[in-house]
C-alpha cells in the first residue's frame, strides 16, 4: 500500500491557526472585557420599605473627561455628521448606559422610569444617579487591524443609589466602576476596603470590533444593575436569585 506523505509545513500552519483561535472561546482570556467595582458603600440600617418605583437619571459627564479616537475624527463621514467630538461621544455614552440600566433594572420587578433633574422625586422611590469619570474611545484602527485587545475603549463611572422616603434621602449603594480590557488574566482583582463580595469583577468575552465606548457603557450598566440588585435582595425587596443582567 502506498503511504501518503505529510507536509510538515502545512501541519505547522494548521497548528498555528488553532493556537490563535482557541483563546477567543474561553471566558478568562486576553480578549475578555471586565467591570471592576470598588469603593462599595451599602445601606446597613433598619429595613427600608420596598420602593414604588426606581428613577434612573442620566449620568453627568464633562467633555474634558472624554478621549476621542483621532483615527476616526478626521474621516469625512464623521466630519460631515459632527459625531466625533468629546461632547457627542459623551452624550452617546450617557444614552447607552441609561437605556441599558433601565432595561436591566426592570428585571427586579419594580417599575423603572427615566427621570430628569427638573422634577422632584416622590416619596418611597429609589433614585439612581452617577457621573462618568472617564470615557476613552481607544483606537478603532488598532482594534480592526491588530486585534488581540489593542485599541480598546475604557469607561469609568461613579454611581450613587439613594432611597427617598418621607424624609431626606439615604445612601442605598455607592461605588465606582471601571470597564476595560482584562490584563493579567487569572490574577486576583484587589478589593477596596468595605467592598461587598457580590461586587466582584464581571467578565464577558467580546470581539475586538466591539471593544467600544458603546459596548463598555452597556456592560457598565449591567454591572451597576447587579450591584444595586444585590442590596435590594438584602433588604428583601427581590429574591436573591433574581435574574438581573
């Protein structure tokens, strides 16, 4: 019987392809995005009554804290539409986070509404407010051409949820978030003093093309909802196993 010869060069190329593709399929790999939650301060006083509704306010943001992707800023389409400047990028991040946060908190079963700062909040309401500390678009050209996490975005926020009863509002949960590319995979993320264990880093695999401000704002909102839901469960407002994003 005639033996079929194998091409060592071809085998080597196939092996290389497998090694490059496999890491993207795991949960903890260099292509993961993570949300770190730190500085957690949760309510620990007498039980609070379950709120009638949750009001989500748009997070504040300063254009000075927004880094724009310079490779996209000069493209004709963006120059015509005027959508590639710090003010617009920040506005889009605020909108994405608000929309996703409202959607995620609705899973608690408590009515959720988008609110503005102009109308006074009624009694027995949970108020969710915050600010963007930093928004970085990264570099789209690096994400598309180089991949492997290059050119990723970054989103940092400060969050404060307050319960408004008949008197002055009390802090229900306050913390900071940082959504960025996973580095040093497998290392333990240091917890800030007083951090609730439920606020551990959340990781999810995303493709390089989706490591954008919009995607990271959405993941930030999901992590914020989970953190707030944890305190809701401690108060007995919702079940501990409620499927909040």
